[in-house]
C-alpha cells in the first residue's frame, strides 16, 4: 500500500479537502461533492458541480444542509441509475441491490444527523456559530462572514465527506 492511500488517509484527505473547498468557494454542497468526486474518481464533472451551485439556497431557507446534499450527489454517482426506467431493474436481485444502496444512503443521513442533531441548516448553523443568521439579508450575511462563517462552516462538509467516504470505501478491498 502506498503512502497516502490507506482507507484512513483517504478519509482524512477527502474530509480536509471538503472543508478547504467550503472556505474557498463558500458553497458546502459543491465543496463536499468536488472533494468526493476527486478522491473516488466519480464522473459528472463540471456539469454536476454546476448543478450543485444553488443548493446553498436551500440552506439559506434553513432547510437541508448543502453538505449533506453534496454527499448524496456523490453517492448517487457511485450507486445511482442513469435511466428513468430499465426492465432489468424489476428483478429481485436488482431490487435487493438498490435496497442495499438505499440503506447506505440512510446510514449516511443518520450518521450526519448523529453528529449535529439534525440534517437541517437551520439547526446546524446556530450550533456551529452560536446564533443563526439570515444569509439572505445583506447586513446579516456580512456579519456571518465577519464572525468567521467561512471557517466555522467547514465542519459540515468535512463531516459529510468523511461519512460518505467511509461508506464508499466499504466496497473496496
């Protein structure tokens, strides 16, 4: 095994990278997704990254954390289907396989929730920052940034990427 490629090193690397990308881009969904795409060679490229652009808009509504959405997108790349329908999916074996992946996604969400008490940004952000901010209000958004929001909000992408990486690595020898 080469240096830097053990499971624990890969998990640490993708977690750190997701946090770094959050600070750089101020987009938790894109940062989490990009880190996982790079580490696991997941396709989707610029188009998928572009599609994740406005997930922080969900966060601005205090709804689902963008970091968890970025991780779900990465898991979709790894385990998802690329067609709306295929008759071969109707077999018992195909259904069992998809159920296995759905269980992994469930575990991902539950593990993230265990870390923060919720998957909702409206719960997570005050936990991290000590108060909530209306990031759609320019004054409150500026205060969020001044209070270290970029640095403090790296934790959800780090956690989301770590948990997703642990699950993605289950299939590797």
